C-alpha cells in the first residue's frame, strides 16, 4: 500500500469559493485544500452546501473564486439520483464507468468486462453481476455505484452521501474499499450525515454551514463546540464521538 | 403493397428502437406531442405545394428546439412546455386544414396514416432516417442510455446532457415524421410506446430490449398490413391493433413467468 508522496501538490484546492442559485447564496467564501491520498469527509446540516461543494468540484455549477482538482474525477451520486427501474444488471452499471475512456462509438471490450467483474468481486458482489440493478438491496446498489466510480480509474473520487440509507454491512464494505483506495494514493471526498462514521474513518473533515465552519485533520476538527456550531437545531445528541442528526436527500447535480 | 411493407417495417423498427429511450426517459408525452404538432407542418406544406414530409420535419424541429429551450430555462418542466406547444400548434394545424378545401378530404390520411399510398420518395426518406438513427445509436447509444439511467453522473463524466437530450428528441422527431405516413398522428404513440413496453416485460437488459422492440415494431407493421389485406380495415389502425395484441400476449407471458418463479420459490421453501 502506498500513500501519495510527501510534498506532492494537494489533490483539491478551493480559494474563496462561492456558489449561488438564482442569486441565493448556497456556499460563500470557502477556502480549503485536501492533500492527495486523503479520505476527506464533508459534514454539515441540511442546506449547508455539501452537495453544492461537490458540484463545484465537478465543474457542473458556475461559481466564483477558484477550484482546482489535480487529476481526473469519478463520482458517486446519491442513490435517489439513479433510475433504479432502468433495465440494466450490476455488471452493466459498472461498465458505465468505462465509458469516458472508451469514447464515442466504441463498446466495452473484454478487458473492460474483466475490470468490472473484478471490481464487483472487490465489493463482494461477484454472485450478483448478472442480477438486475432494480433487484438489489439499497446497500448492494450503493456498492455497485462505488464499483462504477472505481472503474473510471480517476485520481479523485467524489461521493454524495454514500452511507445514507444502506445497511451496516454495506457501509463497512464501502468504507473499507474507500480506505484501500486512499492507501493506493487516490483521494476521496465524501459528504455524509453520519458523524460517527466520519470521525472514525476520515483523515480530514470539512464542516460547512453555507460557509466553512472548520477544516483540518479529524482529531482537530471533530470537537463538540465545532459540531454544535454547525448543526445547531439539527443535532439530536452529541456524546463523545457519537452524534445523530436529521438528514434528508438533496437534488443531484 | 411491397412499398407499404418496407415502409411499415422501417417505421415500426425505428419507433420500436427509439421508443425504448422514450420509455426509460419518461418522454411518452413528448412522443404524443410531436405527432400532433407536426400536423401544422403537414398543413403548411400542403398549402405551399411542398412535400408533406418536409413540412412535418420542419415543425418537428421547431417543436424539439422549443421544448428544449423552455425546459432548459429551468422555470418550466419539459412536460409543461409540451402542454403549451401541443394544443397551440395542433390547433393551428387543424384550423389550416379546415380552411383548405382541397385538403379536408385527406385529413383522415394525416390522422390515421396512408401507408398504401407511399411513394419512392417516402421510402427514401424512411431509409435515410433509419440510417441516421442507426448511426446516431452506434455513435452515442451508450451515452444516451447513461443519461437515462443516471443523469448526474453523465454530467459529472463531462458529457453534455443537453446536447444528448437534443439528439434524442431530434431522432424521435425524425421517426415521427416517418411513422406519420405509416400510422398517422393519432396512432403514432402506439408504435412509439407499445413495442418498447412489450419488450420491457420480456427483457432485463436495455440493448436486448431495444433489439426486441425494433423487431416487434417491424413485426407489428407486417402483421397490420396483412390484416389490412385480408380483412379490409385501415392500415394504421390495423398496425396499432397488432401492437396492442402483442403487448397483451407479452404481458400474459410475463405473468406466467412470475407465477412460475413464485411456484418454484414456494416448492424450494418446502413444507413448513
């Protein structure tokens, strides 16, 4: 396992990043950087701008300030953004991750199928490769979407609430795979409402509330006063490293 | 009759294949709409002494661009845009037809098709559209399917989803122009939605569904024409009826499969 070399440029740099929808600010003056090889968690209450931040990093929303992502990106949307009734099997979904490198005209080839099958195996789903996506559980569907993002072989993976609404076993598989991905030198940035999991697995945290509340190594940022300042009324309980918040679903980018 | 058969096969296959994208994208209302708005193009072309297909294609293009422009604004949904365009353009088309004395008698052809009267020019148009659709699906079929499955990731991958939307709407519009001759504007939805729905009941993956829907559309065209020949009924309605019969048969097969699976599962569970 290898981490990104010390002294290598950060994978993500945002300077005074602001995004507004129809004049209504969603994110204001956010400045942060994420070192390469880091698992970064983006926290914040509903409407804090977590999904907007991902949109800005992906370059699909107009913004002021600057955003720099060093390397190609892959993306895992919220489960609700995917049409689960679409007629496709798990292997077919993972193969979609190969489309950008295939280009127009070309269909996936034997090597793409091999890569997709290996990734499904890595996610513990080799026996469900030919199962319709619609027949999978929420956790299995999420694992398939993570496998699809891995198939893109991007340097920076962005995930929008990958732990929301899935079973504990699937959460463990997803988090283990993301940690391994970072250990290989890739960078992962995920939004989540699961504060306990974020505190447990993330190297760094960004805490948002329409602006940047705090940013830095998890042990420095995951502090009761900072979490309370960001979540306010949405925080149900905060006990050491365990915290519960109301969470909802945001529109996809 | 031979020309009619070729037209029916091409129109059925085109609508069947593209209808799969219409189905998974929830664009059935757009398909219905385009079949109505092109009536204005047909009427204008007749009044100007131009080929009817040219007028239909022009209005199809206007509809696609207008729907896309209104939908892209973000304030109105695409369905709302269609809800505004459909009655306006269709109403204008019917009014023009009513004003043109010579054309009133051919209103039935527009509404229900006139496949037995297809010309060589119609066949050339249908073949050209079929080639264009096949080329477009070879070029960007997997990207169009990706947009249908997961629009946000398609955008994140760098695809211009609006351009792909425009491509799909344009292809559906072209297919509608061809199918107008075969089944008319009132029954076009049968070809655009029926075979894909039938194929969806029988297929678990998208591309086999597209292939089956194209085959079913072509088959319905042939069956409808034979029904016309033997039972002396209108070709358009006969083709639409054939589509309906195949859909009912497929739903019975799908239901049978479900019962079979349930019975196998119950037998596998064993006595309690």
